[in-house]
C-alpha cells in the first residue's frame, strides 16, 4: 500500500512539473496565431548594444502556485509513508513543506529563459530596446529591422 501511494505521488508531481514548464515562447521566429495578418510597423536600424539577459515568468517564488501546491501535496504524500503516530504526522507536515518549497523552485526554474537585449539605433535617430530569444543573435553594428505590432509585441530581425 505504501509503495502504491509513493508511486502515485511521484507520477502526480512529475505531471505537475511537466505542465508548469509551459514558458512563453520568446523567439523572434515564432508568431502567435492571433498576430498572423496583423499590420506591423517596421523601421531600419543598426544594433548598437547586445547583451544576454534572463527572462523570468514570475519574479517572486511565492507566485509559483502550481509548483507550491503540487510539490506540497507530493511531499505530504511521500512523508506520510514514513513512521507511525506522531512521527508520521511530523513526516507528513515536513514532507509537505519541503515539497512546496521544492515545487516552487522547480516551477520557477522551468519558466526561466535566456534571452538577448538589443538596443537599436533607428535611421530616424530614435533608439529602441527589444528583448527576445537567443535565436537568432545579432552583433553590434549589424543592420536590422525593428518590427513593432499594434499589440505591442516587438522583434528584431536581420536586414539584407
């Protein structure tokens, strides 16, 4: 019986972590279906700064609710398999707390992505900053287009 509970709690935690890994796609090569056919503004420019940055979906650990709940439940189930009486109660509580913390960290890690921040000097004299995924990357001095949609999504692409 204890082995079955541990098995099911492991499957439950794994399923929660897999579903919480759905981070937003930040590549300049990916468009949402809603943006297809949308008119966007494009401006020619030159990259004047390029630096790697980190994009986090949730800034604070406590905002990772799915990881907290899933990890807490899984940890409590795993902890409940230990000991008897008061020892079992303490192990269940301790497992729940440890699982919640581990689940929050796991969800945060799954929703963190590496990206690039580009500052582009437009031919109009303006400078624009865009953060997007790592692929493709652009070098300082490279000619690019800055594309800005009416919905506020911007991206940098190579200019031929």
